[in-house]
């Protein structure tokens, strides 16, 4: 590979947003290392790579791994072994995209389910970063180095029935925030992308068996005098927030065009942000963030955030405004616990 052509490593490339981004990367003439649970890369990749539009040819490598496997040694060995056997490769852009979700109330969700979601959505990105950083730090090619964590509207908001997913994305937000402070001295940027709803099959992945157990009976009560449906499934009431949330998500999965987001357009936005494409709205948004953060026009040193999806933007803004109100109301309360010798 030549240093002039960036190399991307993207997880979760078999469908959805990851597939759209991988296709965009290859079409742009960049190199791709795809990672998914499937033996072969997506069939569309071969056609893009074999096209004669670009010269020199892009290179495509595919790694197979099931990120729900809770074994960091296996995943890290996969990456390090690949890089060792391909010493000519420098990873320029790492995109942690793979994710799963489940839907279950807190009272009934299985601990094993929470562990599985956290493994795919949080621990695997952590392990990928740990495995790739030595290669990215040691690289001396001309391509910018960027780590992208694909978060969600739920990374900043919370919804009933989505404890596992929300917790994993909140943890990913923390990972991004800490990471940028640690890698900016190495000229590595960190982008956190909060996605809204897109026209993918992601929503259907949450309807998985054994995600929850039956809710326990209330101590000291009996089934007598209760409606059977309420006793057996107290969260099945269509008016309950947990059930209402599940029904809304199912609508996205089952009703054509219910979701507003086009994965191809979302992938193009992220691509422009990573490559700092002049004149793109994504790049202008990040430059505005840098100015507001007091860092001038130079990216790096501050977490860069992209909100991709028109339905997610107002929801996140509402959450931010609520948090601002809560924090400002406690300004005087926060000082009440100071010791007597502390100046107010």
C-alpha cells in the first residue's frame, strides 16, 4: 500500500451503517479492512474493488470475528497477527461500528444479556483501540489518523426497555472523552458519531430470545383478584413506557420508510468529517466546534462530535437543556457541603 491511500478498519461491515460506510470508503478509492462475523466480506465489495475507475487499485482485507465472544485475547490476537503478517499496512482510520441491542425492562432483563450487549458495544471497541493504537502511533505515512466511535442518540439520552444498549453507549461516550485526551499528543483525532434512526435492519436485532425472564411476584400478594395478563406481564400494557418504546422501534423495523435516515448519506457525512473535506457541512461543523472550544481551526485535542440523523438532533438538544437546568439549579446546593475552612 502507498502512504497516499488511507486504510480504514471498520467493524460490523455486513449490513447497515457499517456496510454503507465500507462501500463509500472503497468507492472513494481507499483501502479497507472489514471485520464481521461472516466468513466472507459483503459481496458488493468485490465488484467495487475490481472496477477500473481508480488507479492504483484499492486493497481489501476481511477479518472474521464474532464480537459477542467475550474473550479479548482472541480479538486482540486477530488484529495483531494480521498486522504482523501485513507489515506494509498502517491503520489510518479505525471505525468501531458494530453494535447490538435488546429490549427488556430493568426488572426482567437477564444479567447475561447485559454482559453480551456490553461486550459488543463497549468492550470490543476498547479492545480494538488497544490492539490498533501501537500501529497507528508508529505510522509515519502522510494520512491523518482518526478513531471513530459510532455512538447513538441513546449515548446521551435514555429510553425505557433499553438499559443494556443505553448503558453501553454511555460507556462508549466516556471512552471517547478519555481517549481524545490520551491520543491527541500522537496527532490522533477522535470522532464520536451519535446516530439517529436509519433505514437498516438494526432495530430487528433487539428482538432476541432469552433477553428477559418473567417478572417475580410481589411479596405477600397472590394472583387472586388480578387480571391474568397484568399478573404475568405487568410491562405488556401498551400504555407502559417500556412497551410503547418497543412498539415504536418495531415500527421502524416493519414499516417501510418509517426511519428518516439514509445509510448512504450518513456514511458520506462521516467520510467527509474524517477526511476533513473542504466545503462539506460536516467539516464546517467540526471546525465550528474547535473554535467554540478555544482551539482555533486545528482539530485534535478536543473530542469531535457528529450528530447524524434529523430525529436524534432535537432529542439530544432537549436532553442537554434539561441537564443544564438541573445543574444550574444546584449551583448553591453544591457548595453547602464545603468544610468550614473552605472559602465560599
